[in-house]
């Protein structure tokens, strides 16, 4: 089976069309209670409580990694559409659809669809949603090449751009960009090669691969009403 067929988040008829978020209500804090608590301590506590709710928090490991995002430096994910590039993006998303246990779901504070075989509940780590969005925007840019049967709508692209924006702000990368001079330009030029603190991506992929399932399996994602009328 083509790995692309396993990624239901690539289908506009699926969960992405129903994405919405409720506007958070303002919370008033009494300043006196926090006068003597260091900001770093508060931040660490908040991060701890957020991570303990995520089912994959136990696999999070940080490592220093040199990343070069220079404009002219190529990699398998950049450049014009081609089979090698499409395969690489498909492999990034291959394990997007995962099972989570009832206990993990309860800790996350959310609710989801139970899988038809009783093996757990339907989940997707948000990093895969953001990668899907990047891929969706890329296909929108090169839509004449991809000529997908599902239309690439500006509304969906707008959703994806704003979702990526919010995620970038939420997970702000504080590595420092620096600059240098070149002989033929009066403007300073950024140096794109620098060290970042990164999450170990291989650990995430390995964790997801052990829980992944095929969303096209007719026995797993069963709508409580519409499935009865199928076939």
C-alpha cells in the first residue's frame, strides 16, 4: 500500500476541516502571590504540567544539532516536485495515525474516537499535523504538478499557515541568528548555519511507529451512525 494512503490527515474530508479552537478566557493572577517566586521556577512548573499530559512525553530528549537553512543549500525536502522529494515527505507522515490508551487520553484532558478493535483511541501527535500543513501548503504552491483529486483550498491553506504560526510562537526557538558582510552588497547577510537545541526526531518516529495503524482499515474508524449505512 502506498504510504500516502495511510495518512488521513492529508484528506480534506477528514479531521482538518473540522478544526476549531475556543478563545481562552483571561485569567487574573494576584501579583502578591508571585512576588517572590523566580520566573524560571514558574516556567519550569508550567512546562512540567504540560508535558505530563502528553502521551509521548517520556520519549522527549533534547540534543544540540547544527542546522543549515541557507537559501541555496538543498536537501531532499526542498526544490521542485520529484519522486525522491514526495517519498521523503510521505515517510515523515507515515506513522501519523496512532493508538493511545484510555489512561493516556484521560491525562491529556481530551476525548477521542475509540478504535473499532478495542485497541485504544485515535490520536495524532501535533507535530505530524504541522508537517501535514507544510506539505499541504507545498502542494498548493505546486498544484499544477500534483493535480490532486481533492482541491487545495485557500481556506485550508490559511488554516495551515495560522496553525504553523501559533506552533512556532508556542515553541519559540531562541537560537541566535547572526550576520556577516559580503563584498558586493551593502546590506548585512544572515548566517543560516548555527546550533539549535532539538528534540530527537528518531525517538518520536520510533514511538509513533509502535502505535500506528492504517486509517483505511474499515474495522477501525467506525462512525456510530454512518457506518451502519456503509456497504
